């Protein structure tokens, strides 16, 4: 039996969703597996609904349907991406760590990796 599982990459998701939608999607579905129906965007079906239905445009639904329709896909956790978005939104390191269930040190390391170490590292001493 062929394996119908694939991974959605974060870079692909960034091309089909606006940042606020992607943040919400990753918060709700990151680290899970989703079934992408072959009918995504074509019709409303109560048999198998997909969280992507409400988050992407018709054009992107077509792309998802063509690339992943009828398959189960793994959704990335996207913690690095979420940490950066939260940082841009003005959240403090402790808040980011709590939301992502990671250590403050990891938040600091992520900030350093994205060249934002100065803005987050001073918050750790608060």
C-alpha cells in the first residue's frame, strides 16, 4: 500500500497564507497531521472538513488540492517562525516561552539566530 503522507513546508505555507492566518493555523494545527480533501475549495463537504478551507484563497486551494489532495500531510510546528512573529508583535521573552512551551534560553537563542538578540536578551533579566 503506497504511503500518502507528505510534509507541508513552512516556506510553502508562507506563500499561500498571510502572516496572521499562518500564525493562527500553526497555533492550532502545528505538529499535527491533516487530511487535504480532493475537493478542497470546490464544494462544502461535511464528510471531511479541512482547517485550510477557511484560511487560503481559491487559487491556493487549487494548488493544495493538486499537490496534496487525498493525502494526509504533516504540519510543521513552526516554533522559530512563531517566536519571530510574537517578537515583532511586542511580546516579551517570558510570554513567548510560555506560548510556545519552550525555555527562555531557547527564545533567546532563536532571537540570536534571527539577528534580534538585543531586543529579547535584555528582557530575560527582568
